[in-house]
């Protein structure tokens, strides 16, 4: 089982230019988009991204899906798509949306492609703005103390709030914990 918790926040911005979209299919798929640098085309790109993720293409090859997304979104749109099961995670990304994985007590950047997962592996994915006020040591420490994906996210948000009172830009992120034994 994959436990996850989504977080979105408008911050000090007038509009929300991002999105985190979970898709329930055979595995869990999650898409994160940041289009804040697109000006008035933000909402259109978020809508297109969500439509593509909601289509049957989400069940196919992620490289093909990435090609469709790249073809339909503005070049400046940044995104990440994850497909995750108890055994593996597959990810594709473009731009400043990325992930980190806590595996065997170490924090690593989540690579594009496929990675094997084990029980209690912990993953956080988000926009560049989300990660900008978080040190790797803090992400790792919070993951070790948190008993759930929601609690882990709450720790991370508290750290961001301590720096900027959540008044910075839009924040979008997801925390995931692999629970193979459940």
C-alpha cells in the first residue's frame, strides 16, 4: 500500500498557478505541475496537464506520456509524473519540479526512470518553491520522526512557515510512504 498526503497552498500570490493531481489506476499515479512563469497562460496549462493525466494515456508508457505533455504544454511549464506501486516507482520530470527519496536512512534525489522500492521508503515531491526553504538534513530528520505521510508533510510545512510564514509563492507537494506489510 502507498500512503500519501497532498499539499497545496497559494502563499502570498494572487493566484494559484500549480497543481497536484492523484490518479487512481492499477498503480497510483501523481502529477505535479508548476506554471507560475507562464503569466496569463498558467490556468490553461494546468487544465491541459490535468486533462492529459485524466485520460487513458496515464496507463501507458511514461515516456510516451511525457511526449504528449511536452507537445501540449508551453515550454516553460515544469512538471513531474510519478507511477508508484509497493515494488517500484517510475518518474519523469521537466524543469523545477522534482522529488527526493529517503532510502535506508539516506536522502537522495529521485531519478528519472524506474527505482525499486522497499517497505518504509519515503518520498517527497514538489515544486522548486516548496524545496527552496528546506535543507536536506531537515527533510531527512522529519521523515525519520514522522509516523505518517501527513505528519511528515506537517513537519515540512512548519519548517517553511518558520522561514516565511507561508507568504512566499505557491507551494505544491506530496509525501509518500511505502507500506508493503499493510
